[in-house]
């Protein structure tokens, strides 16, 4: 047997835990947490961008998303991505 005793399994799990922890953290920060922002708030942000920037609202949302990406704020980046999708949906 390759992993015949519990100690070898324990070492195997301990060695892989940082990898799985990193993947789960990234999934939480980049995908799940931005979806917890209410749709009404996303719609309000899109309305404010359209009121302030008019035809350039999508470009401004892209700038904000890029700014969040450069600062390493994955949650904020995900929120602005949702705002851009809302603006794209509106046409």
C-alpha cells in the first residue's frame, strides 16, 4: 500500500492544505463574496454612473474595476464587474 498508515496520510493532508486553502480563499474572495452584495445596490451604483458619466459609464466602471484589480481588492473588483454587467445588460 502506498499510504499504509495514518501518519503518512496526515503528512499528505498537511502538505496539501495550503494549496486547498489558497484555492478556497480565492474562490470566496473573487466569486462568492461579491455575489453577496444586493442587486439593488448594484443597480443604484449603475444608475449613479449613468447619471454622472452618461455614455462613458461603462468605461468608468471598467476603470474602477481595473483600479480595484491593481490594488488587489478582489471583492471590490467583483462588485464593479457586476456593475459593468448591469450596464452592458441595459445596452
